[in-house]
C-alpha cells in the first residue's frame, strides 16, 4: 500500500509545526477537516469551539485513530476566553495555531442591528484573532519555529450590504496577517492567511 499522502500532498512538517496544533473553531466544517488532516500527519490536537457536542464527537473519532486530543468549549465573544484555552495548552508546545473561528449568522443593515451583533463579530474576528496570534506567536518566535494560519473570507476584499462589520473584520484579518508574516518570517515562524470562499 502506498503510504504517500493523497494528491501529492506532502503533509505538514511535524518537526517544524508540532508536536501540538491548536485549532480554534475546530469542531465542524473547515476546522474539523483541518483536525482530521493534522491527525493523519501525526499531530496532537487541542480543539476549541462553542458547542461541546461536536467537539466530543470529533474527539472520539480522532482518538479512535490513535490521536491525542484535548477539547475546550469556549465562547470567543467572552473577554477571558484565551485564559480558558490556556488552561489546556500551557503544559504543551503549540507549534501550529489555526484560527478558524469567524462565522457571522446575523445579517442586517449595520445601523439597524443591535450593538451586540457587530461587537460579537469584532470580538471573534479581530480581538480573538489578535490575542491568540500574539500569545501563541510569541512562544513560536521565541522557539524559532512554528506556524500560524488565520482564516479569512472573500468578504475581506469587498464590502457587502448586510455584512458590513463581518467584511471589515475579514479585511482586518488579511492586512493583519500580511504584517504578522513580515514580522515573524525572519524568526522562523510562518504565517498564512487562508482565504475561504463559500462553504
């Protein structure tokens, strides 16, 4: 049997980006796909999401395949969410951060939306992303290796009616990633903005 990854994919470099990967927004969809592929590449995983049930289901699936998995139910809109996640990561070496959270399920004209709607979008897509990137990125830069993947959206290139705050937050993510890449690359840390289209 051919042990090479499918479609010519070489897999993620466990020596450079391991041994642990933290996937924020890692229970369903794109995040779960990241988790499955990284598990296949030999990574140990910390998965966070707001809903515990999908986290538990994915944990069971991955552990059945021999992957060590920790899960954290965490609401990224809360101010001390990073502290909650750190309770599960401070004793391990996170070599790869995938910040995949950022869904926006409320549409409407910006001036008509309740304040908590854009505030929540900014908390997840801007404050959460920068706080997680700063904390884990600092440790990676100090070690001289690691990787950060920040997921973006096609909405970050063009404003869309009824999604003003979301599109603006994704534009922030794109520019933030470019600057972070320039700062971290000389220190041995790769930073990537992954532009996701419709899922």
